């Protein structure tokens, strides 16, 4: 077995969270007098944490105070509505159950705020994941390797037997910064072409294909 530890990104990799993110974002934008964003715009804006999502969605000349107010509204709404439309991608649960049965060590790392990551991991995946790490004051967001390294440490794993699975250019960069091989999933928020251009080591079109790599 080449790997015994698999770390997954969350949004766009395990869960399709786009609709709930769009709804909470547009609630906040409308409340603060801004134009709502389309699903495709939100798809392009996600990946670097909710702060960046909101910043990319409001007018470029907005003040820091306006950004923070809109972000606070978004977070409050999302905390209460993040499971309205969010669902695991087809085949994800079957994959995770197989990995769990084969005794792989599993973790989630995400640029979503830490409380949301832990809640979503527990509610959708129960005890499948040993560790879930999100953005916090003590963990720098991806593409810094901090979240991956924290997860590996908490799992008691060997970095040389760990692989990272994600769907975005940020995830590719994070894997490189952590010194890990990267599996890019093509069902997420970015295209196959972009993942290949960014230097993904592997590309998979369905969750079960991951088993062939590990």
C-alpha cells in the first residue's frame, strides 16, 4: 500500500456546497445593498475562504468596515442554513465507507471557517473522519500547508504515506507546499484543464477511481 492517510478538501470535493454558499452570500449582499451573484460567479469566487468570497463579491471600492459587516451577515446566515441544499457528491459515501473499512486514516482540511468544517464533517460523515481542520486564528488558510500538517500531526501519520485530494488550484498549491502528491477531482468547482495546468499528479472523474491510485 503506497498510502495509509488520505486528506480531503471539503467544498467541491466531498460536498456540493455551492447552492447554500450562493444563498447565504446573496442574502448578505442584498441586505447590505449590493447586487446578488450568479451560481457561476460564486463557483469562480470560492476556494480561498469566505472572507475572499465576500471580498470578491462586493464592489472593489468597498471599505474594510463594509466588507466586515457583509462577512458577518454571511457567516450568521450560513451557520443557520449551510445544510439546506448541501449534499455529498455521488459515490462519495461509498468511497469513504470503503476507505474506512480498509483502515485508512482520513481527514478533512478546508478554507471554510473551522466551526462549519467540524459541524459539516460530523453531520454528513459521522465518525468516518478522524480529523477535520478549518480556517482559524491558529491555522493559516490554504495554500499555506498549515492545515494539512496539523491534520497529519493529529492523525499521527507519516507525511510520506499521505496524499491530498481536492478540486481547485488552491488545493494543488497546498499539496505542493506540503510536499504531498495531489489527486484532482473533476466533479468539483474547477475544470479538468485547470487542474492539469496547475500540476495535479492525478485526475479522477469518479470517486471510485481513487482506489486505483492508492
